[in-house]
C-alpha cells in the first residue's frame, strides 16, 4: 500500500520561526505554523535576540504544525532548515551562550566599520599606487627564508 511521503521545513528568521509540512503526493503544504521572536533594539542601532528564543519558537511552531490531523509524523522523510545569516552567538568554553546574539541587521558598530573601511581604502590605494613602484625598484626580493625570486 502506497503511503504519502511528508517533508518538514523550518525557517528561523529575524521576526519568527515558520514550520511547514509538505505532502509529496499533493505537492503542497498540508500544515504550517508560526511563532514570533522578540527583538532587543537600542537607539544606537543594536539588534539582538536571545538564542533560547529561537529554540523555543522552533519547538512551539513544530509542535503546532505536527498537531494537524493531516500529519502522520512517521511519514516525515526529510527535514530542511534555513536560518538567519551573519549573526554572532558568543559562547563560553563549555559551549554555553553568554549574551544575546548580535543580528545581521545590527548597526551599533557603524562608526567602527567606517574607520575600518577608510583604512581599507588607504591600503587599497597604497597597493595600487605605491607597492608596484617599490617592487619595480627591487631586483631581488626575499620571499621565504633561503629562497630568492628575481624582480623585473
């Protein structure tokens, strides 16, 4: 007897976690649920979340999606997961979270980023303008201990 295969999907985004259950035979989502995440915001542009909120929202949304009469948990064949990118979760030496996670949309360090970018621009300018002139004057340059390369 043929049994429909089900596929489970989790998307943990900045605003919340969505869980779907897709039926292979029907080619459509047969159940879904959503659980929101809180967002810690500061006037300086800080955007953070406690990682525990992500796991709690995932658990809540998963349980709600799987409670549907249409879903037989034993028929779920695969799980796909997507989540936020470019965040920072700081851990201690035992792997425990030590502070709220910095999110991709956090702009609190914009002044420091501008400083780094200006230094990068200076370095790019130096590499483009000064470095070639210096290397053209060098007939032999030491690249690694005991090895020489011939310049132009």
